[in-house]
C-alpha cells in the first residue's frame, strides 16, 4: 500500500540525510520526497511517499520519532489530506501539433512555460490522477523530458497537533 508520511523536523544540516539513511538502512524505498520550510524558519516539513504494509510503515514512523531532530510524524494515508505535485513536461511540438498540445494544456489548466521551434514545455500542478492523465494525452506527441517535484501533502482542515512554532502536520 502507498503511504504518504508528513514530518515536521528541525531545519538544520544533516536532518534529511539521517531520515533518508533510516529508510535506506532498513531496505525501505522512498518513492517521493519533498522538503521545505514551514511558517517557522527553524522547522521544515517533509513529505515522504513510500510503499509498504501498515506494519512496516508503523515501524518506520516509530523509528523516525526516535530521531532527535524529528518533531512530529503523521501517516496521512488513512485521513483526509490534500496533495499536489508540480511537473514540467517537454513535448515534441512541430507544425499543427502545437494547437492540439495547447488545447490539452488549456483543458488541464496547465501553463505553457517555454516554447522553442521544436518543443513546448508545459507546467502542471495536481494530484496523481491529473498528472497521469495529462502525461497519457501528451505521450502520443512525443515526450522529450519530464521533471517532477514529488508530492507535497497536508492534512485537511484540522487545528490539532500544532507545535510551538505553529506548524502542523
């Protein structure tokens, strides 16, 4: 099962390395990892997507909680949460194909961020299903490159669980 784990960690050097090392040392794969400061610049939010059964993810969460620089760990998988990913897609776009690519971009509320004589680069933000859908529709034109940020996620509409700095998981 795919799990989305949200962590609040101290914003200092080496924290990311320790957390990635914990996963690696135990043979767990990280499918997606994003990190950024919260409203408190001493605290960062990490969103980790991993695949494993509930028991394995619970074990990883307990081990993460033991790390000194980890403030809070929440497996968002079984609760309502919002997630998004930013993707840049460079598509082969010559001649009349351009108008079709522009139409698809408009339908998905994506943006064209670069145009060259032979390609168009599209920026899209959304959940997994939206990202996969536009990739499938653009594939027949010839995708040259894809760059993905990884998932960012946050629990829906709850105030409980705030830490001293105001950041929540």
